[in-house]
């Protein structure tokens, strides 16, 4: 399908006719970016964005159900400087920049039924976000000078596993663990008050840490209008113990 916001291509269905495994995938590209590339739209700025999402599902009978999923997007916008100073009307005409934003997630999930009243749900997933921004300005001698630069990436890998048991229609309990691995990488450079002589690196760091949690929770339904919930939750951040 095609629309004002984007051109989409999507498909879903079974892999084969003999099992229940299935897939779903969708891709989109910005209509405005495509029209700008084809010079149908005359603009100083050139916006582009695209995204992809998918899910693959594999029922495995006695071994449970396995699914693999992901989503990601990439957004870009750029503008070029006006090299002819006679055409300058505002300070913005001296500016050139490239900006890019990316975000994504990948995950693997497994659900396993144990008997008729217990199931185990386990997921491992990685998410990340990256921002890149490069801003430059022409000086009065028509030399393009660095003014601001940002390259920031941060992400997280998470493992969760929860066991749920239903004793009867009014009583159930869930026990689980959550493990997060957190990481980042950041560079920040900038001038002060648009003075090229002051351009410097303010931040150039990378790091990581872990966050551990464990919990158990019981829920008891006293009536259709009232339920009682009690549990314990433990959290431990390795960064500062």
C-alpha cells in the first residue's frame, strides 16, 4: 500500500501447509523521502525514514512455542549550506547538518506448558538506540567550520524467565528472574557561542553495568470484586552494589 506517510510492503501466513509455523513481516519507506530523492518535491531539507518489523512463530507441540521477533527504524534528515553569501538572508543559510536516529529491538521468546496448570515463559531481548548529529556553519570566509557533533548509543540486553502456577481458579503464583545488561557509548563535541576556536570534546565515554532482580508473587481472588496480592521483590545494581 502507498500513503502520504509511507510506502508499505507486508506479508504474513504459514511457512508450509503441514505445520503451524507462521511469519509476519512489514517494511515501510517514507513517501516524502522518495519524492525528494526523485526531485518531485523541492526542499532544502531532505527527510528520509524507514522501518522494518517481523515475527516468526514456531509451535513445537510438547516442546512449547518459540517465537523470534524484531523491529527497527532509521530516520535521517540533512540540509546543505548556501555557498553564495549574497543569497544569505538569515544565519540559517550558513548551516549544514546531518542528523540520523536509529532504534531497534530483537527478541526470542519461549513458552512452555507444564501440565494443565503451570507454564514457563522465557524471553531474551536486545534493544538499542543510536543518535548521530553533525552540525556545521560557514564562516565569513566561506569555510565550513565544525560547531556541534553528537554520537550517542545506548542499549540493553534483558533476560526474563517466569514460572506461573495456578492452584485453582482463585489462587495462582508467579516466580521469576530479570537480568539486564546496560551499556552506552557517547561522544559530544561542541564550540562555545559558535566560535570555531573553542571547538572541543566535552564527553568521550563508554560503560556498562548489570541490574539483577528476582521476585515471587501470589494472587488470591476473594470474590469477583476483591483480590489479595502479596509478594517479594529483590533488586541489585552492580554499578554501586
